C-alpha cells in the first residue's frame, strides 16, 4: 500500500461480522451492521505535544481493535475499502 497516515491517524481494515447468530440463524446482508472491529494496517508516527515532542502511538500494525460505530472516514485504496481514523477513536485492543 502506498499510503502512510500522518500524526495520530491509523488505517484500519474492517473484520467481517459473523454470518450466523449464536443460535444458528443466518443473518441476511441487509440486516447486518458494519462491524466495529478491525485490524490496524498502517500507523502514523504520533501527534506532538506542546513542546514539539512526539507522543508515541499505543497501537501498532497488526493489532485487532474495537472502534466506535461512526468512527473514521471510509476510503478506497488499491481497490480495498478501509477506514482512516484518529487513535482517540479506538476504544481498545483485543488480545
């Protein structure tokens, strides 16, 4: 990918949601919500504080994350739909 996010932004690939419920019901595409889970595929260098020092990022490439339902901006890069969001939009890392 020829895209590098700046400052405290990250590029995220959504993880597809389950096709079935726990009870075995198949969820049609029209009823599915966009997943709020993804994998970080690119990370900026981090924001700067008031003194100009770099604030290190808490996430790294390959981290599986949860983010808010309306977080980020959807973009298409190299034919793939991705999200670009600020690190503060990420709720947590799934271990």
